[in-house]
């Protein structure tokens, strides 16, 4: 697996990427009618504070407009918040299949693949580049949430393939940009446990750590029990 690591240093060098907190106009934001933009911003808030209401508001919009990639993202977030992960995963996949160039469709689907252990899909999703600028060469500026979402995927990916050092570098780049953002904190939670176990393994040795967990496991699940 280690030979697949291809992260360029520029990916974690925040100074090389023009990041803004201001709203920016992209191909995807232009798909949302101006008359709906305040409502869409409100729905974004509801995904955290009242996900059920977010779902209801999105359903109303869908009666009058074709599906919008940003609303599909908010819809999946809302279902995740309510614990309906099966429905959320279906929406994530549908959004990616419908809008494969939309960054948040990519990152949401990538996290879905990571949750399911489909690590080989990550390179294909990001078109065999781990550089945000290379992925969108015509873009000069990226919103902070775009950067955080992109880096979160790579942090978790490298954590899962065992490259803890690079996973931490990716997470630290997120922390430099916005340490208090929910995506940064969630990424920290996702990689913290495996990072802690990796550190313990370095300190006490893999065999001793494996023996410790074997002793702590319920009797019916221990390897010695046949």
C-alpha cells in the first residue's frame, strides 16, 4: 500500500493556495437561482440546528426546481444528522454520479468510500491528482470549506493506509486554516484513535499491543478460543 502514497508537499502548504472566507461564484453556485440563495444559506444552517426542517425545506424547493448539487449535499448531511445513514449514502452516490466534477460531490462520495473501505476509489474520484489546484486549474481562489473538505479526505485516506505522518500533516493544514471549523474537528476525531494506537505501537511494540487487546477482548472473540 505504501507505494501508492503520492501526496505532493504543495498539498499541505497552505501558503500556495488562495483561500477565502468570502462567497465566491463558481459553475455550481451559478446553478442556484439568485431568488433562492438566501433560502439555501438558511438551509445550510438548518443542517446543523434542525436537520428535519432542512429536509422539509429542500423538498419544497424540489417541487419547483430541478435538483441542485448543493441541496443534495445539504440533504445528505441532514439525513446523516438524523442517523438515516442508508438514505444519506444513496443521495451521496446519486449526487456524485450526477455532478462528478462538483467538489463537494467528490469529497462526500470519497468519505463514503473511505467508510466502506473502498480505498482504491479515491484516486479515481479525484482524477488521479492530489492537488486542488491541478484538479481545478482554471480556479484562482477556493473557499475555505472547499479546502477543508478536500484535505479532510486526504487526511483520513492516509490514516487508513497507514501513513500516519502524512495524515497528520493534512490535518494540521486544516487546523492552520480554521482550527474551530466542524470539518477540522471531525477530521481530528476520525484520525485520533488510529494515531493514538500507532503511537502506542511505536512505544510498546506491535506484539505487546496485540496481546493486550487480545486479553481485553470478550472470551468468545479471543483468537485462542476455537
